[in-house]
């Protein structure tokens, strides 16, 4: 029997946290509820969650800080929950490493659907030793860069790079169509799906994060096409 996937719920509103937990348990997930950021960071390495549902407005250490600290040690998916619906707050959350952002109050069925969607996309990153074996499955290869969509691995300059699912999918999609220009709207549709309710700046944020990890190469680059979108430019 497959092991249940674990969801860490970080929210200081116990009523909301318990309700979320009930819905997730009904879908056969294991859950753990914590009420503040410090406790979340203590529980995280012991509980080893497959996904974190993270409220922004926490006592003491806020959700942004918790997100940063988790992301510094793990690529697991993080869905932020917040009553703040401003674009600035969403973009900041994504810049800090969140994979999705939901505004309270939200429909419980939508939350469960998003959890399932994010978990479907996520796979545990391979170990550095495994990353250097022969590539199999769906992958693209350029000088000093291999992006494998089958095992969700990226090898850059001979080293395995940890990367959240959406960043890797975006990089793979662009690299699979070298020199083809895609608008932000096209990338949002292809990577996040038509059902995604988001802002095109989501794409900009993920490109920025990719560029921090993958620097331009003499043979290729993640290029901005001003006024249109982005392309994976292969230099002839």
C-alpha cells in the first residue's frame, strides 16, 4: 500500500486549520497543524511533508520568512494562504519561492484541487550522484545544461540544481523550442494551465528565479523579447 502524502498546515487560526485538515484527511492525506512560524520550522524536518500550506499572517515570524527558510533547505511545494489579495503580495510570495497563492476565503474544493495539482507536478529531486547518470525519458540537452522532465532534474555546469516544479517546467518548455518567442500569456497557459487564476507577472517572477540559478552561457541564454515575452536563445 502506497504511503500517504503528508501536508503541513501552518495557520494560527485553529478553526480554519482544522477545517482544511478535515478536507485533506478525507482525500487520504496525512496532516500536521502548527500555529506559528517557529514551530513550523521545528516540525518541518521531523514531519517531512510533501507540501506546505502556509498562512502569511502568523504571530512572530511571518509566512514570508518561513517560506524563505524552508526554500533554502528544500524544493518541496509551498502554497501560500492569505487574506491579502494585492498583486504585490502575490508577486512577493512567488519571488520568495512559493509555488501557488490562494486568497482567503477560498473554496475548500478548490484548495484540495490545487494541492492535488501541485503534488502531481512535484517529484522528489534526484540525489547529486544520480543526476550524473545517463539521461532517460523526456529531456533537452545543451552545452553545460541538461533539463530532464521525466525525473525533474537539472544539471548545470556539471552540478545538480534543485528547482521547484514550475521553474523546471518553464525552463524545459522554453528549451524544448529553441529561439521560439512565447508571450507571457502563452507561457501562463502552457505551464500553469487555463484554469490558473493568476497574473502574467507570475511568469516574470519565475524567469527571474531561473536566471539566478542558471546564468547565460556562451552558447545559449534565457532572453527577454521586449514587449512580447521570452525565448530560449541558442546562439549559432
